[in-house]
C-alpha cells in the first residue's frame, strides 16, 4: 500500500510498542535500501563475489554440520556417506576462510569503513575472529587422534595464558557445545548484521579521483619560461 493510501497513525496507536518497533525498523532499514532495484556500477567487482562466496560456503557449513551433528561421530568416521558429509563440511570451511580472507583484505585496501561504514567493517572483522574459534572447536570435535593431539597441545597453550580453566579443550562436551551451538549462532548473527549494514549504508564507493593541479599546470609553466 502506498503512502498516499495508508491511513494516518493516531495518537493512541503511536503509544503501542508494535508501532514503535515498526517505525524504528522502517527507519533503520528502509525497503528501498534493503531490497534495491539498482546498484552503482562499481558494485560489479570480483571482490564482492568473494563476499557472496563466503555466505554460500557458510550455508553449506551449517547444513552439513547439522547432518553431522544429528548422526554423531561414529557415522562420520565409519559410514561412507558420513565421511562424504564430513568432507563436504571440511572443504566448505576451507572455502569459507579463503573467500572471507580475500574479501576482508580487498575491503581493507579499499578502506571500506569510509562514509560512516565503520560498523560494517568491524562486524566483518569480528566474524573472522569468531569463525577461527568455531573452526578450532570443530577440529577438537573430530573424535580422532588428530583432535586428541590438537587438544593436548591447545590445552598447554591455553593454560600458559591462564584461561585453560574457562576454556577446557580436553572436554569434548564443552567443545562440542561451543562448535555446534554457541559459535555458529554468533557467526550467523554477525553475518546477517553485516549484510544488513551493507544494505543500509550501501557499498563503499571507490577512492575519489585526485587531480594534481601542480602536475597539470607544469606544462603551461614550462611553455611560459621557454626562450
């Protein structure tokens, strides 16, 4: 319904919390920015393809991880189908980190925090850090000799900095909870927040063209001083 046909909001309706939430949501994420019809020409860049690839890999990670979590360690170690899903999960993680690192470095050199986009950049950087913890707890949740060796070495390192009592890498139940519940929820929430911020503030434009007046006027000055 268009704004002309929409009935005006009465004073009583403005006192309702639903009206307050709706108006705040529309102001924060206008529909024309959330689902735009057009994008600037500079959006057609490979650096944004890596951002989309990161999200696509994250979807594969979540779906394959849910299947692995429902079936359990015995299934993904013994069953051929389980090993197949385990491989999908692993390589999706590899693609996730590769695409995200390329995207982050590309946006770093483009100074993506310009124009009031600091939170957009910060949410992307924090997502990367949290994802490292999710990957680490994933290696600890493999339930094989690799995970045992990683846990023993990791526990020594964490004990050396005094946080081994709070983050016990030798505790499978704790690491599994971090990996399948807590950290994935944080990563997905940060990615959604990141995308919404990109939609709200738009994609950062390229650096403005810098015209050097001195360089441009040098030929004229040389002509004037010529004999």
